């Protein structure tokens, strides 16, 4: 009894542990709590039953590196100049002066780790150990950035390697496998999970932050033997079953060591499904389009948050929120200082904790693709500015890991009421000129701060990305 009381007192004395599970290319409809079919996700179902489901949770941009920059810095990725998906030939990465979620936690003595896909620069100066994490194990960028990419598989290996070098696996700052193969990829989800479990057990007596950015379900899909052929949805379903198993391992470990009542677990994704891959891609459910677009199918993510006793069980939050809000929320929870420079996120703990009548602290969220401001979400409204986008246009995607081509389309100025039209199908711009005018005024401020390539506006608040070889303090 006395020991249990002492443990509770110690837990109250320290800030909560934090685990962020970040999927890759997972669609809005790919987990049970958001309607997945063809495979079970019992651990995610339980996470939703014991925690809170976020129906209107966004990422900064519907592509890999850009999305991760938003999550880890609390900034719109255009502010920190990380765009698109950095590859093995990139010479930029996260700037040394940016403050990451890991560095926020380090202020308060947290043990920090990243296990999975980093994708904020593969040169040593950009890797996790130089950016607030004590441990790192994983791939430096996407798992298709290798000489077996569908776009080069028809070429001799010598020619392939000119485009895509071999894929490295990194432990700390050291490459431990310079030529990752398919068999190695089958073990990634399990190995990331086991590393996270061991880290939690090693640091159970001190506060910790675990960032678990899975390589899956980005193509090419790989799954361990324990889940091969287990689903009714083919390889994609098998992979999602293994992801669900991974979530279960994390939650079970927290329960086993009585850490569940002092740990915030967040589950979300970097962007929506890569629809051109068809049966190897997920589904955006009721949402429009997918990865690579700023329609909601690309940037609105199925999100769960779990912290028994602190987050109300079995509840739903339909207020808009975004990954940029995680860093300032964690900072508030653990008593850390926010960066001295401008960030864009705000504390959303009232939304997470289910405070009565809690509302989004943001007037609106800005939705850039590249440097172009393509849309703004304000309350229930979403206004798209005229822009081009890619679409499957009703066609099925590819099969067996080979994609089909997108159709290029264009949207006019379009206003959608997302409360009545979740699929962004009915343009009501003519019926609500006052809403359009209000959002246009917000857009003007956003463009002054962050720019807009379509209108050739340079944003005054944009900071440089890191460059290879730049000296610390330079």
C-alpha cells in the first residue's frame, strides 16, 4: 500500500510520459474506430473506447517530410522551409535552431527516443541525435527510396543506383545496414515496436518521450510472418493488423508497469492514402482525394488520444485541431518553455481533456501545398483557392505495388460546409459571400507571414532550412 502511494506521488511529481505513434500514408478510413473493413484492429478499437477520437485532426501538408516538420516543430512546415519529401540526394534538413518536440522534453529531463522513419534530412547533422533524441533506430527517409522503386525496376541495377541508392538502416548516427532488402523491411514494424518497448521498460522510473514514426503503410508494403495472409484485405490488411499489434504492445507495456495513468499516447498519420497504388493503398473513407492534395482525404487524419484518468473514455472531439498543436500542448503539460522564436501551434489540452464547451484556439488553419496557400479551414467552413491537384478521377488504382497515373484537375474558388458535406462535394461559395470575405481576410494575413507562391508573395516569417555543412551557431 505504502509503495503504491509512493509511486503515485512520484508520478504526480513528474510530468506525464508521451508516446506519439505516427503512421505513414494511412487513410482516414483505415482503422476500426473510423470504419475499417476486412481486418480487425482490436487494440486501436480499445484505444478509442478508453480514450478520445478526433474526427477533424489535420497535418500541415499531405506529404512526408513537410508533415513531419509540422509535428516536430509546432510550426507550419512552410515557416521552417521543409517541403515535399526529402530524398537521398537532398542537401537540406531541419535547421539546428528549430526546437523539436524532443528538445522540449529534454528541458525537463525526459529520456527521448525516435524509432522509425525520420525524413527530416539524412545527413548526420539533421538526424534525431542532433535534434533532441537520445536514441534513434530506423530509416532516414521513405522505404521506397531504394533501387527497387517501381519507376526504375525496368532498368539494370547500375542505372537504378544513379537514381536511387541503396536504402540504409541507422542506429544512432551509424549506418548498421547499408543495403536494406525486402526481408529486412518485413521486420521493421516489429523491430521499431520492440525497441520502443525496451526503451519504455528501461526508463520506466523517469519521464520519457517516445516518437514512433512507422515506415508502414507507405509502399512497398512489408509484413512479418506472424501476420502474412491473416486479413481479408490482402497485404494491406495484413500490414494494418501488424500496426494494431504494435499499438497493443505499447499500451500493454504501459499497463504492465503501471504507467498508463501517467502517459499520453497519440496515434495519427502523416497524410492520407497514396491512392494511385490501389490495392496497396488505404482509403480516405468519406473524404475527398488522398495523399498529395489538400482536400481532406489528403490532410485530415484519423486520430486517437489515450490517457486513462485524464482523457475521458469513449468520447469524440469534432473541433478542428492539427499536429502543430502537439508541441505546445506537451510543453504546457510538462512545464517546459516554448521556443523563443515564433511557432504556429497552440495548447489544445482543453480539447484533449474534454473540457466543457472547449473550442479550437485557432481562428483558422492554413493549408499549403508546396509554398501555395490552397485552402483554409475556419470552424465548419473550408475555402479552397483556385489550384491544380491530382486525382484518380474515379479510376481504380494499381495492383500489386505498381501505381497507375493520376489525372491533373483544377478547382475554382470553392467553399464547403464540412459539417453537412464531409466529402467536399457541394460548392456553396455563391451562397455565403460573407464567409468567403472573412476567410479571404485571414488568407491575406497568412500570405504576409508565410507567403504564397501562386501570388508570388514572400512571407516575412519564413525561416531557412538547415544546409549540409552549416556550422552550429552560424
